[in-house]
């Protein structure tokens, strides 16, 4: 059941400042919302879906803050028609989602699961029927558990299995997808999954993590090459989580540490993807933990990108006392404890433009968790509205400075399973009562609807000024 469907409820109207911001975007700019499979789908044991590493990880005592799992999540698998209607009702013209690999290929190799593909066919076709473009991600962290038992991403063979999986998805859905991204945030998979152990599969080895990062990038390159050989019609790219790395102090030690962390989080991935090499200073820092790289690997990784997705939430503070921290240090923070720092998005986008020959960019995730409460049928979340407004403005600043940004996706459409935090954090534009699965549009959803409507209306009335760019 949906609450607050009319868009004018509770006076969540677009003010003059937001209206002026909406007018800063060109015709054709994409306004979307985003989710990922494990966080929203549920139906974890239905219709032939296999186990993923997150199913296994959630069974470990203490792994998830509230002891929860994605077994039911937002029940999106069963409520897909309702949720497509919600996306359309928001005025979003794009939906970014991921395929659950284990839903369409339960063992990560071998037989395909037709019931799993049927679900994604219904999703894609349903979106298109409502005028919403499907932006598809192949991998958002949920590796089939059967592949993990064979070594997972630490095993080079998994990269080959991924390329096969990518080709099959592209064969079935590539003709209707607005784009296909190979990976979402490979840094998270490598570091949080294999070095700190806070995410699935819960390993704790820097050496393994760095090798995993190489195999993830290799799988991306092999997948792009294979999909293009099969004449995939969709634009192809990858999504990276990135943030400016600011030194905690001006001491030489902190500045040096910040440079290393910048190398590990930004340059490691950008240099490999766009220059075909890893940064020399990072390789020197890693020493014996540097990855094993076979002949031809870096050329395979450096496939032309049709687009690059950037996920931005906050900046990082780095220093010898506390390496790479997201804490706000007394500044304005979200419910995740992350500093609200919209200027970091402008800084990041301008830096990437200055340092690299870029394909078109999309801000594929941006959003915030707050302590939302449903009171008398309303969720008032002025902090989220302010967060979105300020970050969209920061993106507009970059766009007007010459960065080729073509779209923006709010994280997230729905409150959902927030990984190791379980259901204790709410990022959604739409409030989900997990007991009843009732969806309620938050004030931020109504604001975003009004903003998207204004942005499209004003852009339609003026000539587009965007200059397209090709990847080099």
C-alpha cells in the first residue's frame, strides 16, 4: 500500500532557490533513483535463486548489526509492479538496479535460471512501459556462494565466469538497457570484503584484497571486450566510489599518508581503467602485497568506456593517526556518521577532468541516511532535502565548469537492507515499514518529484548547451 501519492501532501513544495537550481541543467540530463538486488529484492530462496556470499555472511553471528538479512528485504521481487509505479510517480526518468548473479545463474557457472531472467525481463519491460530508462549493473557485491567456495574473486577463474555471465545478460537485456555497468564500487568489494572483513565474504588480508581488486578490474575488461564482440547495443562502463582525500593535518607524515590513500582509492582504479597501469607509488607502498599481473592484463582492463559512474557521499580524512576516516569530527553528519561535504563532489569531478581523459560521467549514487520517523502518515526529512539540494548544486557547479556530467541518481529509491548495518539505517526517498511492506513517500520524494519536473520543463524550453565528448 502506498501512502501520500498526490505529490502535494504536507506542503513539500519546491522553493525559489531549488527552482533556480533546476534551471541550471541541460535538455536530456538524466534524473534517476537507484537500488541494488540484495538490498531490496528479497525472495532469497525462491524460484531457483542460489545462495550469494551475502546470504552466507548474514548467517554469521555478529556480522550484521541487527542480526538481519536480505531474505525478505523490501520484497521487491514480489512488488515489482508497485515499485515501478512508484519510480514513475516520482518523475524519475531512469532507474539504476543490479542483477543478482545467483538469481540468474545459481552456481555462477553452468545452467541459467529462466525464472530469474523472467523477473528481470518483467522489470525492464515494465520500466520502459512507464517511460523509465533501465540502467543495469551486473555486480553489486553478491557473488554466488558456489564461486566463493572455489576461491571467489581471489581466484582468477572467477573473472572468466563473470565475463560469461555478462555476455548472457547483455544478450538477453542489452537491447533495452540504457547502459550496462560491470561493477559497482570494486574498492568496497576488495577492501571491505577482503581486507577489513566488515563486508562479505569477511576475509582479512591486504594481499588477498589487492589481488581481488586486480581480478575485479580484469573481469570488467574481459566482460566489456566479450559483450562488444557479441555486438551489445547498450553503452558499457563501470561505477566507482570516490571522494577527495584530505590530510588530517599539514604535517609531512599526514600529507604522505593522504597521497597513499588517494592512490589506493582513486588512482589505483582510474589509472588502470584509463591509462592501463597501476600507480608506481602505490605499487612501491604495497611491496610484496602488490598483485600478480599476467601479460596482457592491463591492456584488457583498459577497454574504452562509454561512461563512468561516480558514487559520492562525503570526503575522506587521512592521516598517520587515523588512516582514511569518514568521521565528521564535530561537523554536520548524517546518521551514518558521515560528514556532509557537498563541495567535495565539485572538487572530485574537477580533479578527475583535470587528471584524466574521461568518458561521459554520471553521478550514479548520492544520498544520505537520517533518523526518519513515520508520524501521522508523513515522513518529514528536511535534512535529506537539504543534502540533495546542496549536492545537486555542487554537481551543477562542476557541469558549468566543463565537466561532462549527464545524469544523477539518488541513493536510494527505498529504505532497504544497509549491508552490515542491517535495517538500522534509512537512505530511501520512500519509507518502508518492513513489517507490513507499506511504502510511504517521504517529503524528500515529493521535493525530488517537483525538482525533476522543473528541471525537465525548463530544459525543454531552452536549447541544450551540452557538448558531447568521446572517450580517449
